[in-house]
C-alpha cells in the first residue's frame, strides 16, 4: 500500500482528496472542485482507474466518478 501511495502524483492526490471530502462527482464537477480544467484531469483519472482507486459509474445523464475501497484507504493513509 505504501508503494502505491508513493506513486500517486500531486494532481492524482488532489482528485482523490476531492472525491473523499465531497463524495462522487461528474468529471466536470471534479475539475471545478480541484480548480483544474477537465482536460488536465483526464489522464490522471485514467491512471487512478487503472490502479483501482477510482471507478466510473454510467447513468442516463453521464458518468459519476467514485472512490473505490482501495482509493478510500489511500486517502486515509
């Protein structure tokens, strides 16, 4: 777990923290929460998804980003 935590960059850490503090969000909402542009968070989010820290849940109006249990553990550590 510490190794994975050490591999998370500052942008990814901000995204995880925003999801932890305010809950699930649409990508645009998450960009606003972190004072970034949607394009700036796209790649970091994909990497967080590949690492199993964030999941996308589709719904009729778009998609929602949610922390996984592992993502929650990383934020708390």
